[in-house]
C-alpha cells in the first residue's frame, strides 16, 4: 500500500453533470447533478469528508476509527460530492504503484442512498484520477462483497488472482476497472 510516486495534488476543480433532472428511479445516474471537488486533507473542508466517513464506516459499519483514517490520508486525493452546498458523499484515490491507482472510501450519506449518486461518484473519482495521472493502466478497488454487483455494473471485474478477505470485519474482494470501457466513451 505504499505510494511510490509524486504526491503533488492538482488544484481543486468542480465538475457537474450537464442535466438538471431531479433524481428518480427513471433518471440515469450519470445525469444526476452534484458538485464534485478535490479537498485537501488539512483544509477546513475536510471536516465534511471526515464526518461522512465517521457516520458511514465507523458508526454504521463498526469500522475502528484508527483503520478508517490511515497512513495514506495525507497523500491521497480526497473528493467531496455535494448538492446545493450540502455534502452527500465522498471518495479518495491514491497511488498503489507506478501503474495502478486504488480508489477508496466511497461513501454516500444515509439519507442520500438509493438516489443514483453512486455511479457518478465512482466515475467522477475514476476520471479525476486519470486526469491527474493518464498513464495508469490499472484502477483497483477493495469492494465490500455485498456491493460486487453494483461495481460490476460500473465496469469493475473481480480479480482472479486475489482471494476474498475481511477488512474491519466486512467481507471484501479485489476488483479492477475494465480499462477498455474508457476507449468506448
């Protein structure tokens, strides 16, 4: 899990999908609007990310706080998703090795789940990662096993080389993004 490359962060940017359609079961997840910005670890804005992660991972999923906030925080690229200034989710990515990035810490606030925000959060994080380092050839995640089908719909496939494992008492599996999907977009 060491980062093996330059840790300079890119400036914050905001990306919003073009549609202003309100969330519904018939709305494509990628058309749901939200602001997506990079947040520096030591900035005041990181408190919103910290709160989401404590609520979701520590309080709801009983992950020990010392495992949730780890040695990678300072070098990871953190993102906050918000609607009208209200935080709804967060994510991060970090260097795994020279050719691989690891996407992590995807969380949507409890009151915003089931509204189609997961896909744009995952894809916004993936694209931010590739804008920062376009030469990555692998994008890796440790997915919670109960979310495997969701990540498969997003373009991730289970690693055949890596065994399933428990992380903080929750079953996980290693998945990689199917990079061939990027050339078709």
